[in-house]
């Protein structure tokens, strides 16, 4: 019987390398795929993966089972790590004017993001139903790691508009996913 993620995580905290390898084996494809969608480059995606597991091993990223699923937490670590890697790359080319605000309370739930990844084809179908403006903003925010301010500047719209479109897109995606699930999954159409 496979051990639960939390039990493996507790073993990692005690220095068990085998437990870290098991977590790696279980999540490497999901994290690499997520990192690649965010960064768009193989080398950067590999760097994100390495950083995520270093953070877990050195306990710079800590998981609390009471706050949610392990898969949600590890995707969150990967998301912020990918954004850091992208920013590091951008800083080599030019200085950024804005710092990432990880405490922004209007930011969409990471739980939603994990569910999207776990339901891959369902999300792709639901994304097709979004208006063009919402689809673009969701893609830039979640998969390209852009800040809301950067999206506003890049698309020449107000920050409030960006936040509103993200919020509306997430509501619509949730509704579309419920409809898709109700119908029994993704259709071939």
C-alpha cells in the first residue's frame, strides 16, 4: 500500500531521502508540466523542479495538512518558484518596477488551479467557453506568471479590469466545469 503524501512529507522532515524520492516520483510529471506551461522553456522548467524539491528538503517550504491537500500545496510552491525563476530571467534583461504581492487577498484560489491541472482536458474545454479577453488574462496570470499590474500595462486596461476579468473568468470556469462534470466529462466535440 502506498503511503499518504503527508506521511511521506513527515519522513522528509526527518531527513528520509527515500521519502523525498517517492514524492518526486509521484509529482514530477505534474510539476514539470505546470512549470513548462508557466515558463515555456525546458531548462527553466527543470530549474523550477529542482528548486521546489530543494525547498521541501531544506524545509524552506512547509506544508500544513490542516490548510489543504498536499497536491495543492506543492503546486503552490511550484507556482511561486516558477514566477521567481521568470522574474530572475527578466531581471537579467531589465529591472522590474513591481514586486509580487503574494498576500493579495483578491488572488484566485490555488485549489482552483490544482483542480484545473488535475482535470486537464475538462479545463481546456471550459477555457474555450471564455470570452477572448478573459481567456487571455487567465493565461497570462496563471500560465505565464504575469502580475496583475503587468497584465494591465501590457493590455492597456485598468488594474481593476484585470482583477474583475480574472474573478469573472474563474466563476465562469467553475460553472462550465460543473456542467461538463454533470454531462459525464469531456465530449469529443
